[in-house]
């Protein structure tokens, strides 16, 4: 599961694309607070890139940018919140949310943690690295090791469907994204996230199933943007 846990049923669900769009719209709105011009706003540029990869309609994308930049007169403000704790069997996780009502979200997330253990800020963050995460697809026989060196990434590892996950310093995310196409890689997604330092790998099939059910319940919450879990594989 590595750096970021992804719900297996999400892509197959009938409402998956709508849920992904909802999460991307929030990210775009947050990023657009610092300006509606992606050329001058690296965070917005990355959010737009991911929205286009997900085939978000142009009018939805444009409205999210304008709404976030305050150009439509709307006053909805999303706040980024992070929760830490353990899934069943002491599997550490970090949950990132975007919410317009922090009190509601923390109460609901606390309920979802009832089969695990919700911790205080910093309780598991020490066991994760805060890094840039770029998933990219190689073209032809592009070499991920050479690409990582030339693009300025810290490290790389295999990802799903033959892709490569490039890990960067927080401040290097945008620069590496721009450099990877020159090294034969097409960027599929890019974001700041968390990478477990000591992922757990000795769970039984029954224990893993229990952890999966817990994570799916967390991931299904409307305010949850990302779930990072200390599981290997």
C-alpha cells in the first residue's frame, strides 16, 4: 500500500468519478486562493493537471478556480485538517481532510476511528516522511533511476500498472514535475503527502481484511481527501 492508500472499490463504483471530482474541486479552490493564474501559482497548476487527468469538464474546472479565487462572490471557505492515529492492529495512518466545518468533521472522524485509535497531533507523524509524491508513466524504455537523478527527485519506487512513484523534497515537487517529461515520463498525479518510514508487513489475511474495512470507512467520508497508511505492499 506504500505511501498512499487507495480504496479498491472506488474506481469500480458507479459514483467514483463524481467523488474524485468533488475532492479535486476542493483542492483547486484551496490552491486558487493564492491567485487564479496557474503560471504564477504552482499549487494551482498541479491541481489543474490532476483535474485534467481525471477528465474534469472545463466548466467545472473554471468555476472551481473562480470560486476559490473569490471571483464569484461565494464565501465558502475550506480548511485543511489532519488527523493521526491507528487502524486495527496498530497500523499507523494519517488522514487529510478539507472541510467547511471543522467541528463537524472532527466529531465524525472520531466516530470512524472507534475501531482503531485516534491520536494527538504528532502521535504517528514521526513515523512518516512529509514529501512530494509524483506518479508517472514511462514512455518506451525510459529509465526511472536516471530520470530521478536528472529531474532532481530524492528517490523512486515501482507503482501500480507499471508506473513509477518519484519522491521529492517538499519544495522540489513542481520543478521535478516539469523535468520528468524531458526524461521520458508522463506525470499522472503530483501532490504533497506522507511516506511511511517503517511500513508493517506481517499482518495475516484476516487482519489485513479488518484494516481494509476500517480504511474504506474512513475514505468514504466526504471531507477526507487522502489517507496515508503504514502498510507495505
